[in-house]
C-alpha cells in the first residue's frame, strides 16, 4: 500500500469556498469553545480525580493538566446529598440553558453515574461540535447537509447521562488534550469508520493550526489515519467487519476463518486506545452475505450463524488477552449500532423517539454473545453501551441524503424511492457518532471495568 500522506488542509479547488467559510466558522467556534471552557471553569467544573494511581490515571492527568492553568482548586461540594435530592425534577423544569449552568449538573454523585442511561435534550448552543463545512474530509456517505438534507435539528441534541455531572460536556479542545501523545485506534466495520470520521472531524475542527494536520482517508482503503502533529495525536481506523479473517480463495470462494485474525491487527497492539466493533456483517443474508462458508483448522465447517459469531468473538477475546498490555492500552468494545427499519423507519424523521418503546433493530442474541464474551476476558474491556441511546435517534440517519453503492449522490428519482435507497444504518455527521466519541473520551477518565451483566 502506498498511501501518500497529504495535508488535511490541501483541498481541491472546488472546496476552496467551503474552506474559506470553514476558517471563519472556526474562529467563531473556537471563541465559543474558549468561552464555554471558561464558564465551565467558573462553574467549578472538576476533572475526574481517581483515588489511586492506575493506568487510566494517565488520561485523567492529561485532563487535569489541560485545566490546571485556569482551574482553581475545586471547592469540595461534590458529595452533598441535599444537592442531589430532586435533581431530576430540577433538570426537567429548567428550560434549555444557553450555556452550561453551574447549579444544573454540578451536584451529581459519581456513584450514581450511568453514562449510557439518560435522555436526549435539545441544546441549541454548543452543538454540533463542528460544522460540516469545517471538516473538509467529511465523506459523501454521511455529509447529510451537503447532500441536501433540509433540516438540521438532529445536529443539536445532547445526550444527558443520568447522574454524571457536567463532565460529559467535553468539547473539541478537551478531545485534543486527551489525544495528546496518543494513538486512538478503531477496528471494525463501516459504523466504526463512521465513529472514526466523527472523531477526526472533532479533532480537526479544534486544532488551532490546521496546516499541522494530516489525513489519509482514501475511499476503499482499509486503513485510515488522522494526525494532529502539534499534539502528537493520531486517530486511526482499520477495516475488519468480522474481526476474524475473511479469505478469498483462488477459485473465488470466500471463507470466514473463525479461528484466525487478520495480520494487520498486529499493527494495533501498542495503541493507547483500541475501540472494536462487529455485528452487522454477521446478519447479512443472501446477496449481501460476504462469505460462502466458515472454516476452522483450515477445514470447512457447518454451523449456525450465532455459533460462528460466538467462536469468532472467542478468537478475538483470546487474542486481546494474549497480546494487549492493559497497563498500556485501554480496550473498548462498542455495542451494536441499531438500524431503523420497518416499524421504526428512519425516512422523513426529524426528532428523536422520546418514549421508551423502541422496536430493537438488531438480533438480541448477538448482543448477548458479545456481552458474555467480554465478561469472560482477563483484560478489562470497557463496554461502550451505545445501543439504547442510539435506538432513540431515529432522526439521525442519512436516509435519502446519501450516496449509492457506486458512490454517486442519490438522484432525485432515487430519493423518491426511499424503500430502495434510504440508509437507516449509518449516521449523519455532525451527529450521533460525535456523542459516542464524547462518551468514549469521558470513559477514558474513569477506571476501566468489564461489562456488568444484569442478573
Ligand atoms: C446497556 O444500557 C441499557 C440502557 O441503559 C441497559 O438497559 C443495559 O442493561 C445495558 N447493558 C449492559 C450490559 O450494561
Ligand atoms: C507520541 O505519541 C506516541 C503514541 O502515539 C508516543 O509513544 C510517543 O512517546 C509520543 N512522542 C512524544 C515525543 O511524546
Ligand atoms: C474452492 O477451493 C477450495 C480450496 O481452496 C475448495 O475447498 C472448494 O471446494 C472450492 N470451491 C469450488 C466451488 O470449487
Ligand atoms: C416525506 O417528506 C416529504 C417532504 O416533506 C413529503 O413530501 C412526503 O410525503 C413524506 N413522505 C412520507 C412517506 O411521509
């Protein structure tokens, strides 16, 4: 592979106007980030302080350092029960604040914190974290506004986790600091690419000198990387939709090798952060199915899809346990990203589902298999349990504002055939994956732990 690195800022002539706009938008956004940051500081925003020195401490120290210049020692008002009483009601009664307010979320007790349970609140200020025009490498597949999506409300929702305080309001500047001197690596399918792209945009939009960034994101390439040189920070993506190896034989039959991993995985072992996912490709049937048969020990085997999925995950888990040094690398597994089909079809939707009734858009058994395998691992794996919060975001898919399999923007005729063409699986950017990344970054500041299965 000979991907030449190019400055992220080197744009084709057609994008120059977007570029100029981007630059002016940046100054606005940067100003906002700065003032929001100052307000957080004024509000007694306190960085996570783990009690004992541990591997994850590196991340929290980075976080503390980034605030140290401005943060006065936080008054210890952290664990007042009185403040917590009636907290939820207070939140509900309050209209959306134009800026992070001091009293609103500061009184949470961390032990109550569940990052993945909570609700979506409309937040007209501060969201999205970057403008689409500010991310010159945003891919056509998910650049919904550029593709003509008329509404933009889906960009302005903030996930408010239950009982977690204000810390989940990270912005681009904090993201950059957390990435300083680190490699953040995503491995998985196009939904993890969606997440990587989101992080690359968040980081890019926050870098003060954008000429000091590099990107390799050739469409069709199995490896992508964004680098912010002044921060020695890189965000990488490795394409591996099954995690295990898919092999095409000379006679073109495709074998999914349940006991082997792709060689390139070895290139990820010394990363600081690893985020894995798999799922969707295992559910593909008929023409979309990417394999012809399963193999173990080099021999063809017959088994149900679920059993194969379980064996593949076991292979992956064993590899992580043998190759990843948990004192150096934080390992995450991102839970299934739900699609919105049939009853909960994403077409024409412009606001999140607000009530609890969502028809699951994925086989529950796969989720259970993932959770069981993670639980049995020696390596502490943090489970980014984004399935439920994403299920509510029926409004956040590209729908008909996307491209065809051949990479062309949908024509007007195609847009009028949403049953055939609407994409209710990936997510618009800016949009939902930005939240996944904020939860990822927030989790970096908390101790790692294996997933706790209910019951
Ligand atoms: C994931 O989050 C959902 C929603 O909060 C919750 O119901 C479920 O139990 C969580 N799963 C795990 C394994 O923590
Ligand atoms: C740059 O980041 C890498 C991790 O990606 C780290 O190993 C290395 O020490 C960093 N370099 C400096 C000069 O800090
Ligand atoms: C293709 O080749 C593999 C061995 O390389 C063999 O097991 C398989 O039967 C062949 N399939 C066909 C359709 O010829
Ligand atoms: C979708 O929205 C368009 C534009 O608002 C409208 O013309 C069309 O009837 C809607 N279609 C459905 C199925 O709701």
